[in-house]
């Protein structure tokens, strides 16, 4: 009897989209590997998944460091099982006027938003291609397809990540690997969004109309849908937004 469990790995699995991904795939029967800069911050999520009957483990990594990513994949494959799904979700929504954006900050945003995604995708491919099976997912944003004022660094990183993902999809698809890019085009119902709106509103809470922000569970469901697709009809890019979002 084959007792090897399928594994879903999230790199940059923070408390919002990444955590929702972990919960959804755990509910779908996957063993979850949660990787972020400080893995201890995900221990409560790991415990909740375990209490609900699932299996999860958190890892501390620097996604920008090649050796750290390589060690992560080696450890997960050895200790948890073969990685069937890998999500790259890290990236900083950095805003700065062009003339105030230093070259150091520009490169820092690119390293996390684009280069680290390349390192993650490449490492996932090394393990998945010999098995001719697997899904590699990338979290995109509005900036992936449209640069905005004050977002030169962030837009270049996200557009670069989209290009990396598209190249990977064309190269790896014929080898049995589904690569997909999810454009999250709109506000997300997360603590960070509410904190930013509160700060902009003089410390007062902002009331949002119903369904005007994307629920984390809805975003996670989009990833689940992409992963569940049959290879005769794979999607490379899916864009999701609230019904009120102008686009």
C-alpha cells in the first residue's frame, strides 16, 4: 500500500493569501509545508491544521537566497514527501515616488518579487519534471500587467515574475508540469488592507460595501481550481477581482 502523501508547499506563506492557500489545500488532503522568513509566526496555523485532522509544518527561509531555497526543497522532499503543488506568494507591495526610489530599494523589491520566484520555480521544476507531474503557482497583482504611478519598483518585479512564469509554462507544460499565474486585481480582505485604510482615515475604521474586497478563501479557491484542471485544458493566467473593481 502506498502511504506517500502529496505535499503542497507555499513559499512566502504569510498570514493572508498564503495562509488561506495552506488551509484550502490541507482541507483537500495535502500535507502542507509553510515557508516564510520567520516560520514561528505560522505555528498557530500549523496547529490549527493539525487540530482539523491535517498535517503541516513550518519552515524559516530567505526566499532570495539560493542555498536556502535548495535546502527547503531537499528537506520537504525528504521529510514530508514529493511536492505536487508549489505556490510562490512572496513580494512587497512597495510604493514610492520615482525620484525617491533608490537603486538599492529597487533591487531589493525585485529580488523578493521576481528573482526569488525564479529560484522557487526552478527548484520545483527540478523535482517535478522527472516525475512528469506537478503544479507551480505564482501570485500576481494588478502591477503584473499594468505599471502605476509610484510603483516602478513593484511593477517591474511583478511584471518580471509574470514573464518568468509564462516562460516556465511554455517550457514545462509539454513535460507534464502545469504552471499558472493568478492576477489578484483588487483589494483583499486582510488585516493589512484594513490597517492601511485605517491609517489613511485618521485611525478610524473604514466600512467596505459587501463583497467589495476579495475574501482570502475565494483567492485560495482560485488556486484550488487551477490545480484541479485537467491537462487537456490548462489555464496559464487567471485574473480575479471584486465585482465593483474598475478595470
